[in-house]
C-alpha cells in the first residue's frame, strides 16, 4: 500500500469518526426541557457536557505526558509547548464555561437567559413580538429586549429547544425571515 493511499485511508477513517461523534452528540440532546422548581430548563445535553469534561481530561493527560518528557527537550520545544498548551487550555476554559454554565429557562411569565459572560436577562412573554425560523437558527424577536437566538433544526446540541420553540410559536406571531 502506498503512502498516499495510507494517508487517504487514515483521513477517511478520521472524518468518519468525527461525523459519528457529532451525530452521537446531537442525538444525545433531548426534545423536552428539564423541569425544576417551576421552570423549564434548556441546556446542553448530558452527552455534550460529558464530551467537554473528557476533552478537559485529555488536555490534562497530554500536558502531563509532555511534562515527563521536558528534561529531554530543547528550550524552543518547551516554549512552543507551553504556548500551545496555554492557548488550548484557554480555549478549553471558554468552551467549558459556555457549556456548563449557560442555559435558558422559561415559565408561564418569562424567558430567562443565563450566561457565563453576562448577567441574567429576563424577557417577559408579553415583550415577544414575533419569531422567524431557518434550518440554521430560530430567532425570537422582542420589543425592548435583545433578540433571542436559538439553534435551528440543523444544530440541536441543546436539550429542550424544540419544546421552547413550540411554546414561542403558540404565544407569538411568525415573521417572514430569519
């Protein structure tokens, strides 16, 4: 087998593995929101949160394995590795913060958006003026509040999005564009 065909085979297997991982993550999101203390909670699914935690463990494992190799490395290799792992660790912290701390909650009166980056934002159902939908996104239009953007039918990593969309469709008129 030539080197080119080995590379192609490796790339094909790698691509298939990534596609199966994405499918596994999407299928892990529930249609219905979790209900607790009088509110429905839309959040990243258990599989997606597990994936993020495993990604963090893998990052730590790779970092530790490199640390055991440090005495045999040159100064440039050490600087490069520290910068590389520092950048990935920073990106991981951003991802973990988003996945583990962001959620949308709703009840009969309001929609509450909790984010790791902003204060809690509350939008009363009465402030919703309409909605629009495309395969990539579902947008809830409001008066006096920010737009609420949800993933469309193509990207469903959040559990409970279909339930929230159904409630919005019952309570507000449809707009024409997303």
